[in-house]
C-alpha cells in the first residue's frame, strides 16, 4: 500500500497574493497615512545624510550683522540670535535627532529582547526576578526616569541616549515575555522539544521569528518617543549642549525671543512635530499590516 504524499507548501505553491511580505507591502500601500509618513521620513533621512551638501551655510557660522533676520530668499528659515542660519541648523539637527532616536531604540530593544526571552522561556525564579526589576523601573514615568539617569551620568548627548534607552527597556521586556509565554505553548515549539532541539535553537529558530512583528511595531512607535524625550532633555539643558545643532536645544535657545523672532522656535518645533507624527503613523500602519488577524482582509 503506497503512502499518500502531501506537498509541503513552498514559495512556488503558495499563491503570490498570500505571501506574507507581499501582503504586508500591499497593506502599507493602501494605508495613505503610513505611505505619506514613510515618504516624509525617507526624504528627511536623505536630507540629514546630505546635510553638508544641502546646507547653504555652516551650522555654527556666526554672523553678527545677520542677527534675528526673518525668513527670506537668502535665509529660508531666518537666523537666530547669533546670526546662524536656522535652515542649515535644522538639516544638521535632523542628523542628531534621528541618530539619538535610533541609538536609544537599540539600547532599549536589545536588552529588553534578551531579558524578555529569558524571562518568558525559562520562567520560575528568573522570570520573577526580571519582572520585579522591570516593575520597579515602570513605577517611574519614562521621562522622569530618563531625567534621573542623566542627573547621575551628567549632561551630554551620549548620556541622553543612554538614559532614554534605559527608560524604554521595561516596555520591550514585558512585550517579549508575554509573546514568548504564548508562543512556547504552540504545537511547533512542542514538536521541536519532542525531537530534542536545544533550548537556544528553539528560541532563535522558532520563537524569535514568531514574536518579531510586535517588537518591530513597538520599536517604530518607540522611535517617536525617543526623539521627543531626547529633545525634551536638550530643551532642559541635559542633552545636546550649545552650540550643537539639535532640535530641542534650538527650541531652548529661541524661547526668549518668541515675540521678537518666533521663527527661531517655529522651525525646530514644526520639525519635531512632523517627525514624531510621521513615525507614529508609520508605526500604526505597520501594526495593522503585520496583524495576522487582519492579513486575510488584504
């Protein structure tokens, strides 16, 4: 009696419209908010990388005879109290703000991912110890915890990155732990244990790919919070130090000239608002696109 063979689903046997990466891309295209946000962020990142080429002036160049000039064809966003071109400082400030956001997210996500995997997979006293530490950190508001860490480490941009990153670790740890607790009870993980796969292989090859989507969404949304928190620290004088071109520091420099020269604060404030809004819209679009319950509706 011949055994009946069932074909294993492959990229060739699965219909093209049902391939997960293509479904995700198609749903992102249909989400106009996420599409426009991704375009804006791509333009912003390109402008930040090309800042030395695109900036008409050096961001630190002082011109005593060009102080507090309003926006014009020569200075597109006006000048500040030292005669520095605000548009040039905005471009270079985008490099700093985006870099701070990305580094802070990496500092938060990598330890949070590792701790969440350990707590969720091993359980027992390790889980209790890790989660009690995370609960202690969550007892403080994120910005307050970041302020406390910067106060211990001292003001400066690197310390602000570390502070914002450490403040975000509990969110990743709790998310990853909860996802691991659900995933490790699924049939494919039990099958891997039954055939004798080591724990590290089960975590890396089976559990981690299954929980990657919610971590990616959280990292995208957390990027907006990191940029906003780093700008807040710089506004308070605990982040980037003058004369570094950073959006939060630029807001702080212009707060004394709100009536006389409102463009000093309007330009960096608008840049922060549009960037944070775009990142949040992109994160919402990714969450909808990566949700397996909504994937069948694409």
